[in-house]
């Protein structure tokens, strides 16, 4: 699916069918639905993409210490730029998303 299709799906009542758990988490995060996004991020703490989502969510809530921990778990540098840009970067980094 394209990035544009995924972004347009944020207006739908449910995430697109068949997307990965990380993309479902990003879908909820894109709709400011923190709790369901966080539950999905916690679902697989051994996966770097889930941990990146987890870091983003804690940064979104302002818990920068916890976010830094999850960035380390994800093997990524701590992000300090705009949240909207990080969200876009995460979506575009998903294997299911095409340009």
C-alpha cells in the first residue's frame, strides 16, 4: 500500500485490513489514540520496529527518559525533531508501505 493510502485511511473507522501490528499501532498513533497504539507497541518487545513505535509514543506523551530507553532497544538514535515527521518516517520505513 502507498503512504498516501495509509494516511487517507486515518479517516476510516478501522485500520486497513491485513496491515502489520506495527502499522496498526501507527494508524492509532496517527489518530491520537495512544492506548491502543501503546498496547500494540508492547505486543512484541523483541522487534525493533515495535520498539521504535514504543519510543515514539513515550516521546509523544512527554516521557523522554522512557522514550530514550525504547530508542536504545530499537537500535535507533533518540529523535528530537517534530513528532509528525517521525511518524511519517516510521510509516515510510514499514515493509508494507511503498512510496
